[in-house]
C-alpha cells in the first residue's frame, strides 16, 4: 500500500491553560520556556494523534512573541499537522490570549515543531502523508516543507 493511499486529514488539537504565578517572571509575564513547554505538549499531541504512534521533539523553529501573556490570563494553543516526511511531521502551534469574560482572542505567537514518530525501541517509524483538501492545506504543506528543509540544512552544518 502506498503512502498516498494511507493519507490522513490534518489533525488539530486545542489546549487551554490558566497562567499561574509559578508560570511568570518578576514582571508578571509568562516565562518563554514555560510557554514553549505548553506549545510542545500541544504540538506533540497533534503529531501523536495524527500518526497513532509515540513521538519525540526533533526541532523547534524560531518563535516570535507578539503580545505579552500575564499572570491570570487564559491562553489557548492550537496545534495542527502541516507536513509529513517519511518519519517526521511539522506541526504549527498558535497561541492566543483569551479574554476571560468576553472570549475575545489576541494572537500571541506561533511556532513550528518537528516531531519524529518512534517505535518501542526509540527508532524512527513511518508516518502517514497529510491529505491536502483545501488551498489552505496546500499552503500549510508548503510552509511545513520549507521548515523541514531548513532543519535539514542546519543538520548538515552540525559538528
């Protein structure tokens, strides 16, 4: 059976967190590392549910923080599988600050995470292809492919 015949629709996962005092720095803003941890969990879940396998984080693309997230804020993270290679997946994770009493959302940041499916011994395992259904899916696939290509290029220059 070819990979194309096993193609799956992109998986999307949404997680919500309340920003607690232990998540923030002395300015009352969320620690960048804490937010990346939340995002990595969301992205990992999207990848895991897409391929029905265990996954590990292989790479994180640059993150740009646009809107501060403060103690007491509610944040929503949306992870979506954009692209798949043989054993890896590129997942976009968007973060929004949600107004508690109106539900209005402010975009805070987006990151791209690369996950690799693994077997019980920790060896890479094949993943299904992403089924392209819409023009948006096609654009996302191209973004994901570019991210994967940049990660491979960086790997070539490792010592």
